[in-house]
């Protein structure tokens, strides 16, 4: 079975935190390889599951 991959690109990390965090965690927990690209934000890095 193919691994499903998702890449989310935003200009600011607040977009991830405000609108996408729960969905990305759900997708990650259900087999997706999730990659996030945004500005550097150490706090967001700590909030995301280790594999994202």
C-alpha cells in the first residue's frame, strides 16, 4: 500500500496553529506522512507531534 503524503505550506506559523493543527494531528495519526513548511517557530515545533 502506498504511503500517503501531505505537505502544508504557509507564510506564518499562526495559520498552522489556528486552523490546521488538529487536522494535521488527525491525518498523522491515521497514516499520513505530514510535512509542514512555515516561518521558524520553536513553540509550534514543540506543539506538533514528533513525526510532523
